[in-house]
C-alpha cells in the first residue's frame, strides 16, 4: 500500500510456494472492492467462491469477515476472521483488522490485546505497536510497550509515515495523562506524513484542546472519512458530517464510532431519517450497543416512530443504567406521547444527575432538548430559560462549546416561532405510563442526584443556577 519493497519478514508471510497461484481469469470479479456497484451480497458470493477455491488466503478471509459484518452477519464474520487469524497470526494487516473487529465490545478487547501481545512481531512493528497501545488505552489498561514505542520513535529508522500512527497513539496517551508538552511533540511527529487514522486523531484532539494544532497545509483528502466527519461536525456542517460518517462506516464496518457520530445528528430536523438509518447500520454489527440504541430512539421519536423508540430505550436501559443521557431520552419520548409530567420528571432527574457529576456541557444539552419539547407545547417560560442557558454556554471553555449546542439553541428558537403543535400525540399502548415508569425504575440514579432533583421546581433554570 505504501509503494515500497517488502521487508524480509513480510516476504516470509506473502510467499508460500506450496500454494498454487490463483487463476484470476476463472473469477471475473476476483477482488469485489475494485469494482464499483458490487452489492454486499454479490461481494460475499464472490469471496466465498474465492476461499472455497483457495482456502489458504488470509486476506480473502479478512475481506469476507468485513463484508459479513457490513451485512449484519456477525457470527459468520467472526468465523471468517478466526480463519484469517489462524492462517496468518503474525500478518500486520490481518492482525490490525482483527483488532478492529474484536474491539467493538468490551469482551472483545481482551481477545484483541491477546492477539497483539502473543505475536513476536508487535514489539518491532510500529503499526502493531500503535494498535496495541490504542487498544490498551480503550480497555483502560496500561500497555507494556510504551517504553518500547518511545524508543522506536526516537530512533526513526524508517520513513515518517511508518511511525505516524504510533506517534499519534503515544501522543494521545501523553495528552490523556496531562503531559501536554510531550503530547505536542509526538503529535507533531505523527503529522509529518500522516495516515488517515493519525490525522483523524489529531483533528479530534485539536477540537477539545487548542494546544493541539493541525497544520493548515494538511488538507483533508476525500478518503479521510473519519477526519472529514469530525471536522465537518465541529464546524457545524452537519449534512457533510453525515455523508462522511456514512462513507466512514462503509469503509470500516468493524468500527462503531462512525455510526455513533452520524446517529447523534438527529437534533438537525433534516437529518433525523439519515440518523435513524446509520444507527440501524451500526446496530447490524453491534446489535446491543447502548448508545447506538439511545441515539436511534431519539431519531425515531422525532420521526414519530414511538413504538420503535420505546423498544430502543428499553434495550439501551438494560445495559446502560448508569447513563443519565438515556434517562433524558426517556423524557423526550414521554413528551412526544403526551406524558408531560413524567417527561419533566425524567429530564429533571437527568439534569440533576449531570450536575451532580459536574458535566456542565451535558447539563445545558439536556436543558436544550427539554426546552425544545416545552416549546412544542407552548410553554411561555422557555424564552427566558433559553436566554439564560445561552449565556451559560458562552461561559463554557471553548472546547466544550460544541456545534450541537448551537444547533440545539436554533432548534428551540424555531419551535418557539412555530408555536404550539396541534395533534402531536397518538396513543402508544406499548409505552403507556406504567411501562415508562418500569424503564425509569431500572436506572441507577445516584442518591446525590435524586436529592438534588427533589428540591427543584419544574423549570430548568434552578437546576443550573444552584
């Protein structure tokens, strides 16, 4: 991929004289990815023909796993990835693909780390070292290879691009530990000749920390899907962010992040349907991901699919009972089906919960979602509350003034101008008050948050001024 000669260790992996060379003429679309318009079903069919004729091709099994996962066939994808790993346990591409595949869940992180740590290639391969350090960080573990990685970055025995992702991984680790000077140095090294992954990581950090600077001359390419999605989102260009997120998910179906970012964009009225679609695509490969279920519940509530939204909220609450944003989503659904008092109770507790843990940006975000629902029913107190919230948002650190907060302010103002919505609700037997209360009771709301919520009145204002 880099256009360079293979190292001796790479040649050992790619050369196998005991295996016959495939006759490409017998398979007209031997590599489905090189032909535009090939459907996932057709790609799977062609790849199955390929591995049936030549079963010792680990890269074919890896691509088959990718196509299975993109089609929602998780068990078959897992079997195909296992074949790839067994055939080439030390192959860089196979290992990095397997790590992304298994890292979709907390249980899979252990297997991903085991694969990386058992191969003797990891300590001497910057690409695998980068994957190990990033995966260990995601698993909230200490990597045993950090010193090895820093020494490798200091020696610089290959072209900068080979070290780009490793420098980004170490730089992110240093940044998370508050060592900003060292983080800046490593991230600068990562951006000398960056890969799409390292550029995306630098863009992500730069949006939350002004000390991280992405050089202006590093223009984003069209194929830098992740970096483009994050950049467009930060700039408030949500339609472009959605398009980039979809391309990112198509390119990396192993990764849940593109579906999370795209499905979060439902606060933009014009993107609710697209947010529901990308959440569904993400759930095909990660069917029980609580935040994806929560995001799809929001988009479905906005689209009027209250039964589907309630099912998603129930699913998200099963595994994410310590997440106040899911309680706020339950409040949104309650407003949409006419249970205003219950919705107000959910929002009050969710906002008090965010306030009790000091997450001010989420406090204001929940207040805005709530204000939007109150504006729909003609609550006259929304306008002064909104002005106060706008002032509080402006006092947040710049890195916390995310683009969605501004978009939500605009959404509330539009609802206020539109006036009360008539005939908004329809009876939803599956989400009657008793069912809503059952879901609410499953949340493990901390006692400080409950105590805080009890002393507040019905408005958002007291929640954020105390």
